[in-house]
C-alpha cells in the first residue's frame, strides 16, 4: 500500500522553481536568491563581449589598411606619414568605433603633391618598409624588345636597372590611364569669378544675352535651352543642298599692317598701316619708297625715310588689288586685280593727279598673281596661277602682247613665279609641278 502525501506539490510550482535557476559562468545552474546573476546581466555581458570583439576587429582592419597604403602606395611618390595633423585626424574615432572622417588619397591629390615635390626637389616621408634588392642587381635591355622601347628617355639608352624599369612602367601606366582631368577644375576660383561677374552685372543692370559668351556649367544648369540647335524642317530625299567652303586663307589676317624688317639684322624696325588688307608690295626709288595695294582697291605710296604715306589713289576699275610691280628706272608701275585686268601707269603722272592708265591689258581672265619688268623695262610679264598657260609677255613701248607666247606645243602648267636675268637674256618660269622652265631671249646678248 503506497503512501500518499497530504500536501502534494503542484506542477506549476515545480516549473517556477526551475525557471528561477540560472546558469553561472561555469555552466552550473544556481538560484538567484543565493546571489546568482540574472538573465539581463548575462545578456549585458554577452553584448559587451561582442562590442569588444568588433572593436578589436575594426582596429585590426584599420591597421591592415594602413599597412597596405604604406606598402602599395602611389606610383608618383611614397605616402607621407608621421605628420602630427594627419595622424591626429586619422585617429579620431566615434564612440561606436567608426571613423568620423578619412583622408581621400586620390590620384589627383597625389599628382598635386608630385608637382610640389618636383618644384622643391625634396622627398618627404619615410622610406619603403621593404625593398627588393634583386631589382637593383637586375639589368633589363629595353631596346631589345619593341614594346619596351617606348620606355626609353634617350635614343641611345638600352640597359637600365630593375628599379628604374619598375618606376618607368608605373609612369607609363599613369600616362596611358589618366585620371578624370575634367573634374580637376578650380571650382572655388571659378565660383568666385562668376559671383563677382554676376554681382557687377547686377549692379550695372546688364543681362548677358543667351547664346553668346563661354558656356559654363552654371549656365547650362541655369537655362532649359537646347544645347544642340535642331532644325524644324524635315530633310527631304532626292537632292541635297550643299556648298563647298572656301579656303580660310583667302582673307589675309594682315588688317592692313606692313612690317618693315631690316635685311641685315632681321629685326623689326617699323610698321605701316593701310585702310584695307595688304595684298601686294613693290619697292621704288632705290628702296626709299614703297608701293602697296590691297582689299580697298587703292594704291599707296610710302616714304620709308619718314615712314609716312605721301600719296593714295584709286586704281581704275580695281576692287581688290592683287599684284604690283615697278620698272627698274621707277618711271612706270603696273597694278593687277582679281578680275585679271592689268593697268600700266606713268608714276609721275599718277602722283601728279592724272590717274588714267596709259595702257589696260585684258588678256588674263583670272586673278593676276605675279608681274615682272625685265632689266630695261621693255618687257612686262604677267601671270595667273589659277589657269594653265596663263602667262603673257607685253612689249611695253607699243603696249602689245606677243602673239607667239606661250608656245602652242608647250605646256607651262600652272605658272607660280617668274624672273628675268640681270642682262635680260634669260627668263625662268616656275610652275605648280615643281619645275623651273628656262628660256633664252635672243634679242639680248648678255644674260
């Protein structure tokens, strides 16, 4: 017969008693009434332990990054350590273990430090932690391999050391893979200048017109206009409208200035100014005077001793003067235009007010490019470079053109220049084919 207790223990009391027991650090269950720790304290201990482990891990990672930057730094110059300001700034860490800020050692900053180092010729910072001694003992022939010849600094250079080879490879890599130079603008200076300009414009009440001036980033962000002008008319098939652009060198950028240069010292000794552009020049009176013509269709007479213009008159029928020449005795001069017309003047009559040419030659149909009197001023040669065989010889006493010139069976090509020998016995003609044609004039016995 089994004995039954009169005061049985309920299951709820047994379960509550078990819940009051906790684990100690050794793994034994103990009662909190006997001075044991509670669950909240254990969770706090675990949390502190995790925070400590994470902080240690963060410090180790930071130290690894520091060593990596020190070992595998920039290709331009070693990373600078040991500065108090940088060290203090890098050591500032927030309470949660994360850095408050970091220094961005981008290639742009390194390049700037390189420039300053080159100017001062001083390398700051520690030496490398590890140096491969084999690099200095290794010799590399960069002239033997074709792809390594670009690393040479001199034409005759062939063998270099291993360390020099590594530095040149890094420099070549930086050259072939440049950074974002477009982002290296001095934004502070630009903003200051733009703000000053804006304030001055606002004070003066000036509003810049759209579409003019330099396009800046601020202007692009300030307006909603299209950067590319679009045509509102659709392109139709069939015939395409086009035009050939003229040569940019058609209009000379002289602006009417004549530069006087000494033939002995090759130095600039003075300048003269015309109203139009300068197209042609010719000396007269043994070099004491100068004739000029150009885009305004006028002939200028200059006194080089006083460097003043003492006479100016319009060439009859000329819009743009293209060529000038004077006779050896200075009594006559010829003026050619872009229409192919050549006017021959008596210089004394022209300066005296009689501006009617004594002869007008109309045998050329294109622009007159070159003219030349022979030694006794009995022959005047005129040519145009825009048409084949466009070279004419004029008998000055009768003002008639020789009918047998140019030769019928000979091709002069495009004449570019010509000249007579001092005695008048020879005439040389240069053409666009690179040839110089020499002719003998039998009337003259001496060359």
